[in-house]
C-alpha cells in the first residue's frame, strides 16, 4: 500500500471528500486533516500557497452528514482497523497528534462553520482517542468578525482547541504583496485580538524570499518593526500562546512560484530572537 510521508500531503490518499491523513513533520505523528474547501477556494491568494488551481472565493456548503460519516469511519479505521499497517507507518508515528481543520482554502469561509465544528467535536469525542491530541484550526483570520466563526471558536475553546492565525505581514503593502489581500491593518489587529480572546491563539508566520521584493520581506526593518509592534500590542492586551515562524518547505503552486524561495534557518532565528524579547514563545521550522 502507499506510504504517507511528511512530503505527501495528498488530500486524496484515503478517497474521502473532507478527511485526509498527514504524517505531520511538526507534530511527529498522524494529523487528521479536515478540508471544507473542496473547491480549492480561498479569500486570499498567498504567493507561496500550495493549493492547486487556487481560486478566489468561499468554501461550498458542507454536507454535515457526510462529514460525520467520513470522520467516524476514519477514526474507526485508525483506532480499530489496519490503517497504520496499510500505510506502512513507522511504529513511533502511530499516534493521533492532532485534528486539524486546514483546507484547500480558508476554512472559516464555510457558511455553517459552527455546525461543522460541532459535528467534528461530537465525532472525535465519541471515538475516545487514547492519545493526548490537539484540535487545531489553521486560518488566515480574516473572517473572525463573523458571528458564526466566533460561535465556532467558543465551542472549539471548550475542547482546548488552538487557532493558528496567519500573520505574514503587518503592513497593508506587505499583505497585498504576499497574501494578495486588501485587509486593513486595523481589521487584522481586531481579528487577532478577537481570536486571542476567544481561543488559545498561535500566530503563524511564513518568512520567504520573494525575488525583486527584498524591501517587503519580513527580514526588512520596516516590515519587522510593524510586525513586532503588532505582536507587542496584542500581547499587552490579550494572551498569545506564541509564534510559529517557518519558511517555504514545499514549492508554491501559484504563478509566482519561480520567484519564491526559502530563507535560511539563521535568518528565522534572528527574527525569533526579537520576538522572544517581547516575552513570547517562538517555534522555528524551515
Ligand atoms: S490563506 Fe492559506 S489557503 Fe488561502 S491562499 Fe493563503 S496559504 Fe493558500
């Protein structure tokens, strides 16, 4: 049977619509991914995005019954079936590390976000996973102002869920360039505050080289100042869990791919040190 690797994030590995397995480099075990964006649509268009045929838009309506069926079946296959054997997973990786809502687009754009979170939590809790796992929502944070999203996060928080909130730039020009979004600095700040107040929130930041745009990189002083100012402001008024700094591990699937490259670990560490001076925990991965 096929073997899943850290490089293999093939969302079709088990043939389900919403559920996909990933052996997570970050977590060191099995990550159960949940994809609402079956249409590969996102409201942003990050230049490093690894979603194929990315289009601008929202997730389609989610079939809650099918979501529940797939998640329950998959959990049963992992916990009682022969999933680990079929996918030839290493013994020390045979543990569910996280249930990650992380799709081919922005997951909070799904209309029934709260209902979908409820279904996920019901299925997962019913499965009685024996290991210490983590619920994670990976989001660009741009729709935090929606009541439906906030309701979903309140529920997520009751089960110790974490939000991984994307902040690649704290300037309007930086976000326009890297994320191709016109979201304002005020809105970004408000959304991050909302998230931090609703649920345990990690800021996740991709630092990259974008050929011809060196002055807009997070390694430039203007970008760094704005970024550190945002983190300081939020952490003075709310609790942030910390910051995950990373670079581009896999090739972008967007038109800008040839202009994008990874930064060096030392460069990430330099930024990390400045964040640590604000009293925040930082995890670095290239
Ligand atoms: S927010 Fe995520 S899914 Fe959307 S374009 Fe950016 S990297 Fe891709």
